[in-house]
C-alpha cells in the first residue's frame, strides 16, 4: 500500500519528515506558533475527512475544491482520500505557484491543479462533491457572497467543511490582553479574526441551503506565548495532544480558537 502524504503528529518536530517538508512549503520553520497551530488544524481536518469517509457521508468522489488553498497541502490530503479531481484556488499568485510546484498532479485518477481565483467570482456552473474553505471568510469584506457561491457550486448532497477563527476562546483573549498590556496596536487582520464568535459563524449557514452535520474545534488553551514556551520540551507532544483531544468535547469545542463547521447541501423546495 502506498504511503500517504499526511500523517497525524503532535510533536511538530523539525526532524520529522513531513514537518520538515511543511516547514519548507509554508516557510514557517522559525514561526513556532503558526507551525503548531496549522499542523493541529491539519490533524483535525484529516480526522474529520476520515470519519466522513468511514460513515459513507460523501456520496461521490469525482471532484473537490479547496477555497483559499494557500500552498496546497490540504488539496493533497483531499486527493489522497480518493477524489479524482481537486481544484485549489487562492488570490495570491505566489501561493499558487508554490502549490503547483509541490502538489500539482496530472494523474487522470488523482488530478490536482491550482488556479489564481477569487472566491467571490466562482463559476456556478461547475459543481463539486466536496468543498473545503478554511480561514477565508474572515479575510473578506463580503462573506455572505462567498457562502452563496459555496452553496451554488456544491453538488446535491455534497459536503463542505468551513473553518473560522473563534472570538470566544481563551487563546484570543490572552493574545488580546497581551497586546493591550504591551501597548501593541491591534492590526486590522487581528480585528477581523475577532469578528467571528462561534455563534455568528453558525448563524452564517443557518439561513442558507445547508444542513449542519456537526461542529468541531482545535486549540482550547494555547496562545502564541504559551506555545513558544512549551515547544521543544519533552512534555510538549503530550500536552499538545491533550489540548487537541479535549478541544473536541462538547461544550469545549465551542470555545476553541479554530472552529470547524461540517455541512451538507440540502435541496429545499422553492418557496411559492
């Protein structure tokens, strides 16, 4: 059996083969906070996709789209779960070039391609069986338009996973207070992340043609300063996994820094 590209890991050790590759692809070897938080989001996505496949929740594996694909690792994960065609899109030309360099595939059974594209301008004629949209909506000035586009391109009974930052979380509170104490100005990007408490994120999809199958989350406790203190210590992998595992329990998942929403497209009857 061919070895899969992605493996779950909580040590984020630079000497580990996959972590070493991710450090190069995402250029975050020296950015401890981003490295760990990104790896944990990937860990959770891998588990969620595994569960969806195990339960036969995904009805077809013909096509998938990764909206805001960055440098393409999520698209590769999606492909390895059996999707015949995966399209990754992003508005950043440099990220798309990087994704194509590392993950493009012209294999007919596992084709992966990347395009420069704005999620606000998706082609509604092209349908996808699975959609991933991770850490995108908080960076746009028109999230409702992107959600409508996701609804249009998701095939009947298709599955989507959306992730958003969660204002109602201890890590964001710690980061906010540290900025205040140190008299560091709060930039626009950080403010945008604080625009999405979990209840607002859920509400975004309740008035659309979606059924919420479930929610999940990762990072209940760790702020950037805590991660930088713990990383590299022998106890870190254990603490990181504990933080990851308990973050998924109800109701703790609603207070994690990164909030995941799992959706199914439902075809509601037209109103008369």
